[in-house]
């Protein structure tokens, strides 16, 4: 698990890393809209996920089976965290 700060009131954790089929994202933040972007190694946005937090821990499983093997980045707010997609 790799935690990052989403903003001064929130933190994000992703697991597992490396990933085969599904990357799990956990976010602890106040109530509000949350947007995740998955960016490939060439800087192209390959997936966008928009969720709404109820003020507690928000968990979401993101299916990445359609993505090619390689390094990807989850961009959330001002934070970027990387993960490796395996076959």
C-alpha cells in the first residue's frame, strides 16, 4: 500500500502494486466530489473515475484489465501516485 495526501484533509492509498486486473483505491476525505484520472507512461489519460465521498473512507476497485502492461499514474487532486500493470 502506498498512501498519498489528496489535500490537507484527505489521504489516498492504492493496492496492490504491481497490479494484474484490479487496483484498489481507498480515500479518506471530507464529503464531496472526487475525481481520479489514470495516465499511461506516455502521458495519455486512459481512464477517468468520478465518485462522491460521504465523509468517511471511500473504497473503489478499478478494473484495469483492458490496459497494456506498463507503468501508470493515478492523478487525484494535486497528487500523483504510480503503479505497475502486469500481465
